[in-house]
C-alpha cells in the first residue's frame, strides 16, 4: 500500500482518508510527512492544517474543525496521531467518515489497531490503509546497500550481516547507526567488519543473547559480568529478566520447530526473529533440553512473582537466575532450593 501512496502523491489524485499503522515507526513517519507536505503544498501554517495527538483528544473538536471550510485553500488537512480510536469501537468517528466534506482530508497515524472495529472497516472502504510491519531481512539489506551506494561506498556481505546483528531491525536505529558508519568510513570505499564493530552500538537484546550463551557454556563469571554491564547502563533488572525469559521462550519455540523440520523462513517468522539471525538461535537452543527450557521459564515466572509480591529484591532475582542456570548440577540444585525457600543471601560480585 505504501506504493499506492507514492502513486497518489505523484498523480495528485488523493483519497480523503489515510490510515498509516504498524510497528515500523521510521517508515510511518516518512510517509506521514510525505502525505502532509503533498496535501498542504508544504505550507503547514496552522490555518488549514491541524494536529491532534493522544487518546485524550476531543473528538467533537476534531469533527467540528473538519466541517469548517478551508481558508483560501482547496483543502483542510487534519492529522490525528496515537489516538487509540482504532483499538475500540468508535461509532461517532466511523459514522462521520462516511460523510466527510469534500474539502477535508484526514491522516490517521496509529501503532496499534483492531481490524474488527467499525472505524477501521470504514476507513478501508472509504480511504486507504498503509501497514508498516517490521521489514524483512532482504528489504533491510537492500536499503542499507542503497544508502551506502548513495554515499559512494560498498559493504562486504559479512560486514552487512554483522551490522544487522548488532543493530537489530528497527529502521530508525539503523538510520542513526548508518550515519555514524558513513562518517567513520569517510576515506574508505569498502566497509568491513572491523568498521562495523568500531562504530555500532550493540543493542541490549544482543547482550541478552550473549548472556544466555554464557549460561549454555556454564560461564558464570561472564553471565554476571554482562548483567552488571547492563545495570551500569541503567537497564532495569525487571526488563532484563523479561528479555532473558523472552529468549528462553524463543529458544523453546525454535527447538520445537527445528525438530519438526520446518524451513528457516517459517521458523524465523514464527519465532519473531530476523532470518539472518536464526542460525545462531538454533545453535543456542541445542545447548538446552526441552525440559530444561520449560524449567527455566517456570523459574523465571516464580522469580518475577517473588519480586512483585515483595519477597525478593529485583536485582537479586536476576542474579539468582543467572547463577542457577550457569552453575553445574550440584550448585544448580542448591540455588533452586534457596529460591523456593525465598532465602536471600549476598551474591559475590565477580
């Protein structure tokens, strides 16, 4: 649908209602700005262009403004962002969108929508909907290569894979890292792996992956060191616990799909990981038994409950989990017993 919006802008044949939605906020913003500038002629003077944001906006005020004729212009453009109107039944808006004045144009921007709502179905019938999910690996790769080509640079395939592994799939984050990489390689035409390592900021999720790898290797010192690094970076312990639990859940899913012989594309899609990173997840999953992962998920849930009920400190809860699963069999049994008793003891700082 993004291509259709490009075509509308090119031809000047606009729909009166647009809904831009999805988790890829970088693309959503790009197309929001394109549409806004095309519909207003770039003159966002406040006379005929209005913005409403948040779920506390006054819908009657929006409708009242939409019924007002534009001032010395052919269009009145109204941008509505993050209103939450597409997650609930909003009969008033749905009914109004069936009779929008021909001089009024709406741009709705929402991250979350419910396709069962009347307002969504009305927009689908009366206007255009553009969804922006997380881009596929090949799309991101082509985008990165083109950005580098525009800057008269090339990138080695190995460096490209490393870049995506370190930056993740969020295009806004990738865009910022690309700017840094291009500036760093100002005097070079070919971007190599060492350039990527020197300039990119590794995401928290990557440190979590390394932490789980340390658990597989029973490298307790490394697992705790990575954890303390994240604490220094002001990552909340409960978010770290959530990400570790999420990684265990991904590994259990990957392990199950791999045993059933699923292809890599399907596995990556179902597990919610980039296809280029799937091989690493499959390899990591081999370090756990299925029962071991289920046990880890159960233990993580117990620790989360202990923190929420005030029976355990959040920082210590994560330390106990890491110590338990990076320990040998005898040590693991001891820590499990301590957790079940909610026995709190100081943890040695490695």
